[in-house]
């Protein structure tokens, strides 16, 4: 019997695993320190443009300063004056009407116009026609405030303005008014102007949001017998709810701090019929030279805007959580 020689099997080595660097730098890594370098310009810019001016403005609310001599510390006197200032509360009550003119009316009308352009005109005449009309609605948004003010001032002039001339030509001359010079009509006229200026913004946002809606949903609903309003309520509004919140929030902030149209057209007048907090703050800063009190008005307005933003964000989160729970 022949002996079989013992053969040593070759030793197999497990493949060595190369240690890969983590995709996300860990704390203390050199990469992390490099990433922080890219944030420095933004931090410096935010600090210089936002944080420092806000801090200085808050400090001025506790001082009396005319812009020349050093500020004089007076504690809470400006805030006590603000609470008893009828003109300040009038300006905030006018802001409620600005919200109506720049938020409620444009958002409602803009939603309907966007749905019509997308669901009706876009399907019948093509996307090019809908885009052209969308640009026409947005045109007032890109006009400089001064140019828009000159045009509106020419239209609403009491004697030879275009509106009063038109009313005379059609036999309604008894309806002619001093639209911006009469306290009874100045605020209403300003609201109409602001609706015209603001309506293009929600139209553009809502039409962009509707691009993600599947057109087959409209076609299926139409085949099932749903009319336009039923499709609008069930498909359009339900799909673009996040954009509705965004438009409502941004327009509310714009309404609370509106300044340009008021400055160009009425300067807060006649009397206090169109005054708003931002213009009242401006007048205290640069006309009355009550810098401390003007800073107090601006700070109060900032607090109100921050509260409104928090309320809107919480409401949006609650609606989204309810929708996810229902799904």
C-alpha cells in the first residue's frame, strides 16, 4: 500500500478591507474645520446686516435720541408712550385693512385666476397663452413703486384724472371724488391700488404649484361628471395647500410692513386715514427726529410680524400632520 504524502493546503488569507474615510466628517476632523470656513462670510454678513442693527434698534427703544448727541437712557418711557398713542393704534388698525387688500383679496382672486389659467385656458389655448396672461398679471409687481405711484396718481387726480374724466364721459360725473385727498375715500382707494399691485404674486406661485398636479386627475374628475368648481375645490385647493400657506404668510408680512405705496401716494394722509406703522416709524425717525420713539414703533412691528410668522408655521404644521394622519 503506497503512502499518500501529506500536502499542506495553501493558507487562504481573508481579503484586507480598506478603511474608507467617513462620508460625513466627524467632530474634530480637519474636514469639519474646513467646512466651517465656508460659513464665516455668511455669519459675518448676517451679523453686520441683521443682528447688529436689530440689537442697536432695540437699545434705542430705551433712549431719547435726536440723532446728533449721544442717546439718553430713559428706560420704558417710549413703550409707555406707545401704549397710549392713539396715532399708533390707528396705524395698526389701518394695517388690518392692508391685510385685507394685500392678503385675503389677492390670495382668493389669485387662486381662482391661477386655476382658470391652468385648468381652462391652458388646456384650451395652450400653455403659451396661459404663461402670457400670467406675465401680464405679474407686471405690477415688477414696476418700480415710483412709476406705479405716478400712474395711479394721474388716474386718481381729482380734477383732470383719468377716472373722474371717464365717469364724466359716461354720465356718472356725480360719482367723481377726490379719491386720495378725501379721508372717506383715501383708504379704500389705496386698498384697490394694493390689490392691483399684489394680485400677480399669488397667481405666479399658484400656477407654479399646479405644475405638479397630474392633468389626468382633472380629466378623470371631468369624466366622472365633476364641474369646474368641484375640481377646483377637491383637486386644486387640496394639492397646493402648502403654497397657500406660504403666499398667505409672505403677503401678511408685506402688508404689515408696507411703506412704498403709502409714501408715494398719500404720505399717511389725509390726516391719519392711510397711516401705517412703517410710515409712522419713518416719520418719527426723519421728520420729528424722535429716533428712540421711531425705533420703538419699528420694534413693536417686528414683534408682531414674528408672532404672526410663528402662528402661521404652527398652523401649517398642524394641517400637514392632520393630512398625514388621515392618509
